[in-house]
């Protein structure tokens, strides 16, 4: 009876191994990549330089009170500086959204022009590549899923295939992507087995099912190991 049971468990172990074997390899490889590669590097921190600039104030700056005369329904106004822009600007919030205006002339600057966005991108960029392409995206690609659109996508020709995503309203660097991040994103998808657009469901049905099968596969392997030792001891007895 024990021999028949051993054959049954061995058959189960074999077929379960065929079912989950490939995914076990993917779990191991993807987990190794995500643990070994530095997360700050994956985030692209080394590709961005600090773009902080000193806020230069003068008597020519428009008073905040005058903004209400030029723009209706102003909720808030923040005086700030922009990288590569000589004069301070106001970032104002109204019922319609956010806008940036020249704090001296009162000129509306947003949405930013393509040339201005490219200037900002070059200021943010700390790599060795050259800017090769800029495009205003209305729909979010998978690598910036969940981000409010539209966004400017700025591509550089470095070895990392770096892309910067900038806000067209204020020129802020929203996020950055590069070759190693894209590999990380793919490995994350394979690791959590979420093959949808968002790739953030770590409790999906497929993952739970394969994890359960993997536990059974491991349990049958442990049982077979114990069974083999018992059979070996029985054969060794005179």
C-alpha cells in the first residue's frame, strides 16, 4: 500500500512540477533582479540633477492683489522660480486649474512651449546623452500609467534609453523612465502575475492559484523525500 501511495504522490509531484516549474523559475529570476539592482538607480535618481534655483525678487514683481484683477477666481498664488527662466513666476490656482504667469509682466506662460519644455528637460538631465525627441502625449503609455495627462515625453539617446515626463503647465519633472526601470517593471509583472494594464494587484486569482499549487508541489516533494528514506532503511535491514 505504501508503494502504491508513493507512486501516486510521485505522479502528482511530476505533473505539478510541469505545471508550476516555469513560474517557479520566473519567480526566482525576477526576485533576484529586484533584490540585486539598487532601487535608487531603478528610480533614475542618478539621471536627475538638482534644478533648484535662487528666487530673485525685485520691486518689479507684481503684487498678489493685482492677480485678482487679471485672473478671476484665484484660489492661491505661489511665487517661485523655474529652471533656466530668468524671472520669478507665479503659479496660480483657479477653478479652471493651475497656470503659470510671469511675475513681472503678468504674461501667461502655460501651457509651456515645446522649446521651453526642452530647456527644462536639459536642465533636469544629468546624463551624457543628447535630447533626440519631444512629444506631447494625450494618452498615458504603460510606463506612466496612472499619471494625469497630458504630459511631455522627452527622450535622450544615452545607453539607458532615458525618457523624462514633464508637466506641460509648469514644466515640473513628473517622473523618469529608463531601460533598467522598464526591465524592473516587466519582472514585477511576471513576479506578481498581474498581466493587466495597472500591474499592481498582488492578490490576483492567478497568483493565489499558482502559489497554492506551488505549496502542494513542495509538500509532495517533502513527502517523497521522507518516503525514499524510509524505503532505503527498509532495504538496508537484513
